[in-house]
C-alpha cells in the first residue's frame, strides 16, 4: 500500500499529519501567492468561463470550485465553506455568485490569516474552526460547500452530521473529494444513508481532475522545488498530484475515486 493511501486509511495518522502539514505549507508558500490547495478540473471541451487576468493563473482550481458551486443557487444566500484553505475559492465564489454572506472556515490558523490578508471582500469572513465542531448555531446557513478536504478528517460521519445541523431545512450541501477503496464505505455510507440529507446528484469526475492535474503540473512542480527542502520533493509532488505521481496514476486507473455531490437537507 502506498504511503498516501496508508495515511488516508488511518484517522489518527490523517489528523496528526494535516495538523502539522498545512500550517507548515502555508508558511513555505505564503510569499508565492498560492491561493488554492485543491486539485484542478478541466472539461473537454474546456468550460470557457470568463475570468480576470489575475484569476487565469488559477484556471484549473477555479473550475473545480465553479463545477461544485454551480449545482446550487448562492446569490443572496448565507453560505459556509468548511476547510477553505487559503481562500482562493471563497474569493472567486463571492465575486462571481454574489452570496449575501460567505463564511470561510479552516482549522489552519496560518491559512485563515492568509485569507484575511489576501481576500478582503465585502460579505466574506474568514473564521478559524474545526469541521468536527462547527462553531455556528443550528440552521445558520442556506448552503454548505466542502471541496477536497474531508479525506483529512478523523471522523467523516461526524462532519456530515455537523453539516446537517448548521443547514436550514431545504438547504444544500455541495461537496467534492477523493477516496481510495479503504475509505469508500465510510465516505459514501455517511452521505447516502444520512437521515436528513438526500443525494440529488453524484458524479465521478476522475477524467476532469486528471486533466486538471496535468494542467497544473508545471506550476506545482516549480512550487515544490522552489519552496521545500529536497528531501520533501518526492512526497510533495505526490501530494500535489503532478503528472506521473502516484496520485495522478491512481486517478487515471480509477484506484482513487474523485466525485462531486449535491445533497439537500430534507427537514
């Protein structure tokens, strides 16, 4: 079993690794303006969404956020993003879809500080907090967004219960993430059999993510080599999902499954 799959399969390992890795990563790449921590998404033919020149450098990452969020209405609504990373997705969605309020939460205090400094926008607030214990009252949000983060959580079912709790009745949960076979039952079981959440759509998006990985390979390869010590290059390139890495090969073969989902809270 590969190192990455080993880590993803063990909740205690996941928690300890990510609590160290993400603040360390943020400190290393802060000066390079890395606003996204997710893999990318590229359709065939391309989505052809209209972007500013500044956003074009993050095209693939933005397209994943656009794909996930476009499944529901955000305009004029209260939106929570759980595990917002460095806030690039939050910034894009606020500017593009015009929610009334967008709260971007992350466990990594370094990432939250980066988001506050880089993405100061009306209606966008960054909050430090735990996906297992969301610091919000019941029924606070119309939409919850979660992009490529839940594989890090020690208890996915507990997270889904928290999502359901903070959603208003009739509210929507849009979600995208990856799993290896060892984590599939926990992941899909918690979503498909939740008493208050109904799956409206589930889509396997490996082909689009693979094309996105290839699209981002030059940028991520340069970042890893320039920002990290040599002994972390191989591991960093694997986690970055560059073309030829173990994660990229597993996405191509289907050993790793990447899916996007839309769920609605029924009551």
